[in-house]
């Protein structure tokens, strides 16, 4: 018995799709925070401009990873890959990047004022930046 396309799409959008989305999200978080830490290990800096660049690089790699895996696996049956979708994704990503950078630098400055150790300060700030930029992406 053949299943209709609609039945396959409904089945695909259930718990398994949510699990795929979650696994990809965890991978993105690891790429984001891992890249930031790798850049800090290789090219340590306390300069806010360089920290913003590092945060932007790590965020961009995570978003590119997210787009690739979610478009090709999680949402491959519903994602059309139209210009409209790509432009919307790009706009949403740029807004989220701005939020990520503002939170990362702002919280980093505040934690520095509290004399929190550098490595802990950067990772706490990155964690909150990831959370808030993800929330903004979800609400968009």
C-alpha cells in the first residue's frame, strides 16, 4: 500500500524530526562554543573588537552547519530552498548575530567588572549569547 505524500510529511514532522532538530542543535552549540574557545586558545585576546570577530566566526560556522543539516535532513521535505526562504534566513541570521555579539560583549564587560576569570567569563557570556540569539531566531 502506497502512502500519500501528505502522510509522509505528517509522519516526518513528528518526534523523529524533533529529535533530528535537537541533535543538530547540540552539534551547532558545540561548533559555536568550540570554535570560540579554539580561537581564544590559538590567538588569545582581550580586545573587544577581536572578541566580536571571534564570536561572529563561531556563530557563522554554527549557523552554516545548522542550515546545511536542517535543510538537507530535518526539513528536506518541506524546505523548498526558494530565494524568499534564503533571504529570510539570511536576515534572521544577521539579526541573531547582532544579538549574539551584543550579549557576548555586554555580558563579558559586566563579568570583567565583577573580576570573573577570563576563560569562565568568555564561556558564560557565550552561553547566554547562544541562548538569547537562538530564542530570537525561534521567535522570528
